[in-house]
């Protein structure tokens, strides 16, 4: 693990890479009481040539600093942390499987370590990075997921902190997730407001490909960054690639608010082409159907089909860049 301590008086101390080990913290440490914790999720990829790469680490660093700043934890110079994580990934290179779909999952984490029950800015912090090899999310091919639209619990709201990777945002999602699972659904589809805006699916951003009711044009749409969604690196990458590669094919790309009634109307008219979630873990996750208000909204897949065409192309494009098949500025060779 990579560890860097911080104190308000001395700033960041020297980084260390040590064997994975327990932390020893006083029970009064502020992280245990007031959730001074934020994190990132990223991966190091190795291809058959043995090159180790990070995917858009600058995005993770910017988000990490935004999260830590919001909970009164210190920032870390983005370029320096990229260099440290690169060095760490290179050192642990033996734990990165070279097969396609495999990677080393990296979990940068920051916690407040001051011993105090007083509610205030932590005078000390610890930044650490732990890692684990991970296999392909879909080892036997895509498996489309079924979602339950959740309106009785709200994950994020404008002006809140649901758009940041703060640990405190995740524990409250477990009960709604278990309730959806009990009724046979894989994930929650988080809705927001009386209008039932579609925001995110589980811990992934949500995309829908629809045919526009008026223009007949094919539209790839996702919710905007208005505080109700997490600013996903894969979401941003899908938007960029769609603008670059789908727009010339006649697609429109829209970052806009859309509602569950709107999505259901598209499905009823046969205009919902496909839907998918995006995130670092799975890259893309095809959606088969959404349970909503006692009905089922089918998301465009035929019964024997597990993934739609746009979903599949997006995964191939992004993985091609992550593993360096396609040379791209998003891929940093360490
Ligand atoms: C991490 C996360 C995502 C996906 O972000 P990526 O940077 O694409 O991995 C989406 N939603 C939530 C709630 C998340 O925590």
C-alpha cells in the first residue's frame, strides 16, 4: 500500500510504499464519528506487450480533490499523485494480469485522523492507496440487468454531496439495494423529484439511446451534472466518443434532464433503442428492463440478446484505449 500522512502544521509528509497492513487508530478518530472519508476508483491495465497503463488518471485526481475539499480534508497536487500511483502500479506490476478484461483495481482513499469528538476540520489526515487484481465484470459475456425504479429513497440532490465520492453516500444505498434485490432486481434506478427525473443506476451513470419523437433522429442521452449524479469518468468518455464517432453517423448526443414517464413513453412507442450503465468496474452494463409504478419498461433488447449495439461498441472503444490497442491521450503508459 501507498501511504502519505498529512498534518495541518507540516503539510504532506514523505510518501511510503509498505506491505499491506492494518491501520491503528484511536476510537475517537474523527473518521469513525463524522465520516471524514473520500475515495476514488481507478484501474491499471496491462496488455500482451506488458505495458502498464492508467486511464484518464487526471480525471480521478480532480474528482478526489473536489471530494476532499468538500469535507475539509487537504488536497494533493494532482500530477504528483499520478506519479506516485504510476510508481506504485509499476512496483506491483506482478499483480496485474495481462489478459483482456483483467486489471489492477486501485482505491485511493483519504481519511481524517485527528483524535477528537469535536466537530471541526481535521488537523491530520491519511491518504492511502490499496490495490487488488480484478477479473472481467462479465466473464461469460454480457448479462443485461433488471432495474427497480426507486422513488422512496433519494441518493443525491442539487446542493447536496451525492455528486462526490464521499464514503458517507454509500452506506444509505444498501437497504434500497437489498429491497430491490428481494423483489428480484439487480440494481436501483435512482429517480429524483416529483417529475421522476432519471439520474443513475446503482453506482453507475445511466444512458438511454432513443429515437426522437419529433425528428426521428437517434439520440444518446444522459442526465446533466446538476448535483443529482456522480461525475463519472466513463460517462464523460462515452459522451466524448459519442460526439466524435456517433454524431458523424447521424446520432445526436444530449446531456439533459429526462423523466421516467418520458422513457416509458419512448418504450411504449418502440423508440427506446437501448439503455446502459457506465462505470470503471464494468465499463458498460446493459439494461434489460426497469420496473416502475407496477409496470415493466422494456429497454430494447430482444429476449435472447444481452447487449445492444451502441453499448457493445462503446465498451470496445473504451477498452481498446484502456489496453493501448488504440493510442489515445486518455491512456497514460506508466
Ligand atoms: C464511481 C461512481 C460512478 C462511476 O464513475 P466512474 O468514474 O465512471 O467509474 C457512478 N456513480 C456513482 C454513484 C459512483 O460512485
